[in-house]
C-alpha cells in the first residue's frame, strides 16, 4: 500500500505546551493524530512572513516532539516581503487578489517549493493566509478552521 505524503503548512510552530497560544496546541494535536494514521507520512512546513523568526524554547520542544512522532520538519519557507498596499480607490475600483490576501504575488514560488517535496496532499489548519497562498498548488488540499 502506497503511503499518502501529507504536508501540513502553517505560519505557526506547533507546540504541545499548554502555556502557548491555543492555535499552536490545536495544530500540534492534529499533527499528532495524523502521524498515527497507518499509510500516511506527515511533513510540516512553517511559512514565515519574515525571514528572521527564531522558534522559542517551547516551539523548539514542539519541533522535537513532532520529529519523535516521525513527522519530517522541513526548513521554514520564508515568504518575501509583501508589496505595498495600493491606493484605496484602486483597491475599490480594480481589486486584485493581493488586495485581499497580501503576499499572493508569491504563490508561484510557494507552489514550486511545495511541489519540490513530492507531496500528495496539503493540510492547512487555522490559517486563511496560508490557505490563500496555497490554493493553486496542484494537489488535494484540506483547510481546517475551528
């Protein structure tokens, strides 16, 4: 039976510590359950809006915990700086995807990076921003919002 290669994409580091934001814990618990599934190999890709986000000690603990579950933690994807906001009248009269989802101009780079990992499906929990940047990646996608 072929393994399903599932990539979890998120701008938050998953953590199992209960002193962090609830979203980090939810993402960690979802990954933990996915990693337990037979026939599924799970990888995690952190999407950074800026390229200097260093994980905290709790986040480093979460990374180690994911690795101990057999999750492949990929190098973070640093999304280049977003273009400046256009004038309000331009956004109103001639809206673009980037007006609603800053960073959309980087979708091609993001798609190329994700596809280089050879994944079969994406799972994007609790991040409308990451979902918008990954919507045209040519694999099955699941987004989860609570």
